C-alpha cells in the first residue's frame, strides 16, 4: 500500500503548500513515520506547531483527521469505545413488552452487544477506517499513566479486542501523531514504539517566513518587527511564552489597527493578544519598555 509521501522533500513541499513550513529534520521524520508505519511522537513547548503538523499532514494528503484530546481522568470509554447503555436498555424494555415469550438472556445479549449499540471513540474509529487517516493523540502527557497502557496495546499491533465482538484489526494503518508538552515523563515503552522529534520555537528566519505565509498581506517590515519583539518576550521567562499561532494573531491584529511596525505604544495597546497572565503583562511592559528606553 503506497505511503502518504514519496520522500522527505515531497513531505516538506506538500506541507508547505498547506502553509506549514517544516525544517528538514521534521520533514524527514514525518516521511519516515509514514514509510515505516510508526507513530510519531512530537515533544516540546506548547504552541510550537506540534498539533498543526498533524492537521497539515491530513490537509496535504486528503486524509481524514481523527483527534483524541487527552486530559486528566480520560478513560478507555472516552478513548476507545463504549456501549450505548440507554439504547440497550430501551431494546430490553421493548422486548419485554412484546407479545409472546420473553427472549432468554443469551438471545438478548447477542442482540444488545452488537454493532448497532457500539459507540466508537477516536482510537477505534481510526483503526476501523479503510481510507487514509491521521490519528492525532494530542497532549498525551496530560492523560493518566493507565491510558499509556491502552496506547501501547493499540499502537503495537493496531488492533482492538472487544470481548463481545472479537478482535478488530486495522486494514489500513493510520498515520499517528502523539504530542506532548513534557509536563510529565512518558514511559520508555511508549517512546520505544515511536519515532521522536523535539519541536522547539522556530528560528527567527523561519518564523518570519511562517508569518508572511499565513498573513500574506503583512509587509516584511511588520513581520520583522513582530518576530523580533516576540523573541524578546520569550526570553523573559514568562509563565506562558507566546506561541507561533499568537505571533500570527498579533500580526493580524496590528494589520487590523493599521499599525505598520511594533513600537512601545503598539506593544502596550495590543499586548493582550500575545501575553495572557497579569504577572507576565507587568514583566513585559517593564522589561521591554526599559530596554527601549535605554536603547
């Protein structure tokens, strides 16, 4: 079965066509994950484009994106599958109200534990699809350790066993992207099953290129001043450094206000677009304006 990409260069070109500018290393590991049929684990700070890569792969290849958003307390029923208990109960009650003999339990059990009553969640949905699929397991580090055990089973053989229905094996493996902001350490067993890439904030040159790609109406001067200021803000050790998407949002905000480049007044007026905590606001206003004043 042909892969999604012909080469690393093909991956980079097709991702760029969607507006996602990858560096050569990321394009290479994306191609290899597809070619080898391995999940791709992307780890790094929040807002560096890990989730966007999965979306870009889906857009570039025409695949459907299936997303499992992880959070503390997520369980197997939300990740894999569960039974539609209300519909099952209605079926049982309907059978009991019917005429003639009431069906025995074995017959009832076969009726209510069937495809009609199965609610497929993201992992099962992705495994059962026969067309190209990108499975995004987002913020894996936020899930409990128990979910990692489930992921190990699913990602090892790309199959799921449902006791009432048997084993369901993928006929076409999805392209799997796991993301992690490194808020907790993922297990070695999970890492062993994946290809790995650390996604950091882009270089200034690449971030300018991203801005000009996503906001083509922006001038080179505006893109340069936004990226220069964003990088200075990230150096201030904030609670939440600005993401790449917030760099893009800020550029659009400045355009909407007719501001041609970032200065102290523009920063003060629009700072809420990129800085989201009061303590961070105070630090940025103080440090950057002091730096400007001393320049």
